[in-house]
C-alpha cells in the first residue's frame, strides 16, 4: 500500500520528519507527538521548561508588580512537600495567591518566556472572567464552579498549571489574529505538559487517599475537558486527524472515570461530594425514551455487518439516546463527557477504521456538540464534524444523516 502523501514542512519537529508525517509546527509539542506521547523537539532549539513561580507570602504577592515579575528573585522549586494555604477561602470568592515552597530554586532566566511574567497574571485573572465561566450553569446539579478548581489549585502546583493552561486555551478561542491564536494555543499546550510532568512527580506511585483525592479528581476532569476542547478547536486539518486525536483522548476520559470511582469513598467530607454523586447518576441512566437515535438503530439492524460490530453499534446508540434524554434539548458538558466515557473499545476501534456506521453515530453525537456551540469549550466543533462526515460518506448515506444535517439549521 502506498504511503499517504503529505506536504513537507520546514518548520516540522524532528520526530515528525523521522516518521515522514506532516507536522503542525506547534511548540513546545506538536499535535502528532502529543497524540503519540513522544518527546517533541525542533532543530533550532528545545522549548524551555514551563515553571509557574508564585510569591511565597501575601506581602510579596501585593508588592510584586507585573513589570518586575520577569526580574524577580529566585523562583521556588516545585516539590512533593509543597505547603500551601493555611486559611480556608470561600470557594465562591476570587482567591488571592498565597503559596510557599520548601526549597529555593535557581534564578529565573529573563530570556525564558515561561518564567513567571505578565502572561501568567493575565491567565490567572482570566480564570475569574465572565467569558471563561460562560460554560458554567449553576442550575445543573452536577455543576462544579471554576472557583472550586481555583481554590484547590493554589495548594497544588500541577492543578494550577492545568488551570492556567485552560485559561490560555480559552483566550486562544477569543482572538482572530493567527499569531495570537498560535501564541495562546502553544502556551496552553506547554503549560498542560508541565502540569502532567508535575503530576507524575508528585505521584510516582498512583495512590488515591483522602488528602489528595479531590486534587486528583479536579485535575483529571480538567485535563479531560481541555483535551476535548483542544481537539474540537484545533484538529481540523482533516477528518482522519480529528478521529485519530479524538479516539486517543477517549482513553484519558476513561481514566477520569477510574479516578472518580477510586475517589468516591474519600469524598464524603469534601465540598464537591453532592455534585459528584449527582454527576455519577449519568452513568446509571434508565432505559432511553426519546427517538433521536431511532434512525441509527434502523441502520445498524439493516446493515450487513459482523454481529460483534452490530452489538457495539447498538450499545453505543442506546447510550447516546440516554444522553439526548438527559440533555432535554440542550447541551451539558457532563452529558458530552459521559457518552465518551461509556464508549466501548469495540466501537472506538470501528471508528478508527472509519466504518460508515461508526461515523454516522458520531454525527448524531455532533448534534449535542452543535447545541452547545455557545460554550467556548465547544464552539463550532459540532458543525465541523457533521459537515466533514457528510462529505466523507457522500450522497448514498445522506438519508441516514438527515437528523444531524437538519440540526445545523437550528
């Protein structure tokens, strides 16, 4: 079989050049290396490590001005013995920075763009902005406000890096200038990589206890949301590249569920326990009652496919109908993630193969995405999927795509 042709890029990373695949050129890590979990490096230079250095006491926090941050004295090193927050903040208030670390670190390099600087302050302030929080809906019982994430991130280096990564990702969706989009998106990717590295350092042995369970849950759920948002916004070179990244991320979503299950016994005294209990109800929804997915089931039952594939499609379609029932004509972030967590390995494998029935099911899921297009996390990702799959399958499948195509007119 001939190798798929690709356009050569002078700005591609070494790994993509070695693998003879097209590189998007994003630094510090391109989409291909991120998806394949490879170390990404470029010819000219290696991206510097990202280190968020925070003032060690409240007086420092007030005394430090944005203009002086890049020339600040030694940055604290991040270790497993980080101490933090001695006063319990109201989770609904905008938190102030109060972080201390046990050991001094090396001096900040003023040339390092990821040393603490005005960008970090911009990202931190953006976490409390109305625009960033526009995807939150307090009327939903599973809703966990961003203030809870911020409150706990101040005591957890890997969580605050992840939250700043989310903030950078949000800002990348609010600008139209390509250079600014790439700037914020690259920052989001770099900060998330740093967050993952810090998480691994803090948890060389993954053991969930009552003292770390809430941080692990918030971190894993934030990483899951970040990955879906990044895929919906920035994996549109082709339908194939989208599906490759999308299916890779599904393993992360399953990891989120594993953390939830392990954390549950330790959540009884935590402030998010009621919300977590309600969000898990999505995994135990009753038999579907709606009709949105009836056409999928008709297609699956009429198709000449192996019985194992038919069963995978039937289960996936029924679970998707449950999500439509739970959404009640709207789109909720918890609904969108629950279906991804419920996806069976068999369906994911069929989707990676580009089987038509698997793609049709994905377009129906894209209807839920499209209904949430007002949320910055999703944007017009649903429209992209519906149109890309419709083009891929062609006229002969258009009848089965009637519902998703009509949904674009809503």
